[in-house]
């Protein structure tokens, strides 16, 4: 989602998955041509249009990210956390704070299935809001240090690997350790054939 002029905004619209206090929003940049301070907030969504309203959600106040660099994941602390209610549809809105720069906010167009027809989805404001086709690369953190977000893709780094039945080994996987006890309900895998 390219924002490169005054007033332009990138948004990730999502459904609140847990009642509580949202204190941080995480996103990833892509290309950064001109780094300027970003303002990140959580806004209400107009039920008719499906776009952010400009009103901060749940009594929240925006946070800022200075000097954004390319291909970097940032977790921005809101100046005032949002009092969130499960089921609400809200938007993480990212825009320049005072001086416009030129950069891309990352979304993924390959996870999909619901990004054009349901929640979550992306939107971009240039002269007016337009719905995007990317899955939000977004994390939603609560004040109890938990994360909740169905359908969001908070990837810090994306790498690709080529494998086939003729490579040795002929399989690929990821080995990782979770920082806390938790369960897994599924996984998302992208295969480009």
C-alpha cells in the first residue's frame, strides 16, 4: 500500500477477537523512498462503507514511528490504549504524522480467500478510500501481552525457497519455539507451482 503524499493513508480493517485493552499495533514496511514519521492509530469503521471514519476507537490515541526503514516490522505503542469489545470491526490506520514521505506498507496478496469479500481486508486513501486486495500484515497486542487477530498475517520476514522431488532434501519446514504455552489451530502455507 503506497502512501506518498499528504493526506494519504493505509488501513487494515479487522474484527476485534478479544475484549480487552489494545495497546500496540504491529505492521511491516516494504520499500521506503523517503522516511518520515508515521502516525498509527485504531479507528472506528463506517458500517455502510466499510472504511475508517477518522474517529479513534475505544478512547484510544495514536502512537508514532520515527524513521521507518525498508522491510522492517514495527510494533507501535498507542499513546492511549483502545478499550476493545469482541466482535467490533475496526481499522488500523497508518499515515504520515506531519511531513509526507514515500513508502509502502506491507500487505500480502497470496494468503487470501476473504480479503476482497470479508474481514480482514486492506484499504488505501489517496483522493478517496478504495478497498484493497491484500491480507493485512498486522499484529494486534493487548495490555496483558497477548495477541489476538483472526486472518491477520503479522510476518516479520518473508523468504522463499525452491524445492522439488529432485532436491535433497525434498522437504522444507520451519522449526521454532513459542515463548509461552499455546495451541495451534492451523497454518497458512503459500505454494507457487
